[in-house]
C-alpha cells in the first residue's frame, strides 16, 4: 500500500494522512471512513467517490460532493447539509429528492416547505420508500448498464483488489460496526 503519514488502521492504496479508513483509494486527510475513492477530508463517511476539499462529514453514498454534512444518496451536490436523494444542489440545506437547486432550505421534491412541514413530509416519503424496499438504496438508473462505464470501473477495482486475496470478502469487526452504524442511520 502506498501511504504516507497515516495514523494506522487504513487499508486500500494511495491513502495519505488518514486514520481508520478501510478499503479507500486515493484518499487524503480522511478519518473513520470506508469505501472512499478520490476523496479528501472525509470524516465518518462511507461509499464516497470524488469528494472533498471542503470536508464531507457523516455522509453516505455520495458521488461528486464537497462541503456536505449529514447527506446521503447525492450526486453533484456541494456545500450542503442534510441533503437526501438530491442531484445538482448547491448551498442547500434540508432538501429531499431535489434537483438543480441553489441556496434553498426545506425543500421536498423541489417544492418549498415550512420546517415542520418538511420533516413531516420526509417521514411520510421515507415510510413509503421503506414499505417499497427502496429507502437506503440508489434509484434505478434510466440508462442501461451497457451504456455506462460501470464495466470499466469494475475491472479497475477488481485489478486493484487482486493483491488483497480472500480476506477482502470477510468483514472485520470494525467494518461490521461501521455497517451497523449506517443501518441505524437509515432507519
């Protein structure tokens, strides 16, 4: 593993100035996180790709995000707090299922709400999503998998993981604990 000045407990490759980071690649200044790819300044975050500089904290399943806190299942969202299932939202807080917003607070499906109304609506939607078994997962893509780069990404990750042998599929106690923490957050 290529590493420099790590405080320990890191796995992956090209992990620098980090601590307790599992299965991370090209990560720098990250703490207590797992499954990071091209990430800088991530703390208590999991399954993050292309994120950082302004820190990403307590976030899950983020693709291209920076300056996010308490967010999940977001793509191309920057400088936000408590964004769930959002895309292209910038400087937003408390948005659920929103696309293309800037400087907005308390929005559900791109519609403005009062704070108490926001939390009520989000709970209703979460309840329905859980009933349908889709809360805590990405929405299905509108693009056929054959038209995406996923096959290339799988080949790259598989190649990078070859040196890790069979232990990759066996979760450590730390990984199990991290997974349990995120399952609790998703409830």
